[in-house]
């Protein structure tokens, strides 16, 4: 009898001990299931950095098992691609990456990634998220030259002409005279002759997106049949205009941050740059600022490359990929997409966000976005070279900087075009 009781007591103690062990294991397993993922982006504080921080914090606060760390990469999309190249070589890649449209084909050809289609199939079991949120046209921006969806569209923008209405009014310049580059030159001369101020600044970051828009609006092609084609008569003519504006002191030639600083301080009357600068201009300018649609040259129509980026999953581990996909889908929720637009000026990429009352109300309150919304329908894909994309963009940047420093336009563009085409073989 005593032995029977003793056995029962020992059995109970054993069960209790095992329960404690398993409880401890449970806590340990729970802690280990938290997935830490990194998000690489290009958004400086003057172009959405604060919005990125806000979105990441909101996600982390509402998701117990996923923690995101955002990392800013300077020098825009080119800088990020260079950093990603080094990361892949070391085997320490981020889990989700913001990829600029100019590097669509280059990214697809040179990096390991998980397509959105594969992520949806593996983790959702269907394609409802992609089909229900994006139009076919918007998705086309995120496809490579073979038609494969590389990432999901995130940032959408077009260049616009931001204007200092106070300066224009002072010198009796009408806004409708600024629909052509010729009209802008005339206005810039009037402003410079009477005040000494620059009339125009055209953005000069680590890419030639704005300059491509100017060439396209002069009837040039950036590439044709897979080859660079910008050194045509129309391309040369557009750059000659640009060079003459700079050498005549009608247009400011300086890096992007300094150029935008000069505009918001009122030292430059007009700025041709991405709509993503809208929030920064509204917050920083002390004058009456506005925006009008991108101009064109006389005898041609406005054609601009779509700007912005896509989000691509670069995680290699299956669990990391699953967490990255969860974060990515959350970033496309209507309220998150509108938060992103408010913090930058970028246009939201999803149908739900574009049609939401929150975004429509935001556009009404911020009419500077209106010309970008209207221009988006006529935007073309940003030129993307599949082979040596970093070198191709750098060749165009070098050509821009040489031309604006006084080199011969035709020979400089021709040399850049030949260099790019030699590397595409």
C-alpha cells in the first residue's frame, strides 16, 4: 500500500517536472520563431525616410513574430545596387530590397531573388493578392525583358515642373508659357536678367532619369531594339538646349540636394524633378509653390519615364522569404500606401489606395500631385539595360556631367552610347 502511494507520488512529481521542462521549451521556441528581416531602401529624410521609419515601426508594433530593420542606402538606386552586389558576394543579403526601375533587367539578370508570383503561390496558395491590387499596366513596369514579374511596384512617379509662383508673378511670367522647354528658357532669361537668380534647376542625382525625360520629349529614343540610341539628332538637340541653359547661367548645375535646397530657399524659380519632392517642398518652402506637368519641346509631345521602384524579395531562407512576403503585403495595404504617398509625394501603386477617399482627399489638399497623376497615364518604362546595368547608368551620368561642364555634346553622347552597346553584347 505504501509502495503504491509512493509510486503515485513519484509519478505525479515526474509529470510536474516534465511539464516545467516542456513549458520552458515552449517559451524558448516562441522566442526563436521571431524572424528578424532587413529592408534596404533609398529614401533620405528629404524624400520619404521619415515615412519609412513610421511604417516599419507600425508594422513591428502590430506583428509579434516579425521584426523589420530598415537600412538607408545613399546615392539612390545605383548606390543600393552597388551595395547589394557586395552583399551578395559576402552572402549577407537583405531580405527585401527597393529596386529602381532603371535596374529592373540588371537586377533580374544578376541577383538571386524570389518572384512575387512564386511567393504568392508558396505562402498564400493563390494569386489573389497580386491580381486584386495591381493593374496590368502597373505590373508591366516591374517585369523584365522576358516578361517575368521581378518584384511588385512600390513607388510611382513622374517628373513635374515645380514653380515659385511669387517669382513668376513678380516678373509677369504666365504659367501657361511654361508648357514648352523653349518657354522655360525665355522665362529663365527674363528672371536672370532682372534679378541674377537662376531660372531653372534640373535634378542631378545618381541617375539620368530627368535627362532621359528631356530627350524623350524632344523625340529621341533612349534605347531601340535592345541597344542604346540616345545619341541621335534629337537626343543631341535636347542636351544642347540643356548645356546652353547652364553655360548661360539660366540653369543651375549642382548635385541634387544642393539644387533642391536652392529652390526651396527661393534662389531658383523652377525645379524639374520628381513628384516625390512634393512633401519636402510643401514643408520647407516659404513661398507660394506649385507644380505643372512636365514640359515638351515645340513640335513634340511630353514623354517621360515612370520613376520610382519595386519591392523585391532577396531573402534566401524559406522562413525569411515568408516573413518578407508578409511585410511586403502589409506595405501595400491602403492606409500604409497612403501614408507612403503623404510622406513622399509618390503615387500609390495599388488600385485600392489610388481610389481610396483618403488619397483623393489628400490630392485635393495637395494639388501639386495632380499633374503627376495625369502624366502617369502617358509615362513609359524607365530604360533598363540587362548587362552591366550599373556601368550603363554610370556612362550616361558621366556624359551628363561632361556636357554640363562644356564638352562637345555629339561626341560625348556618341562615346557613351558606343560604350553601353559594346557591353550589351
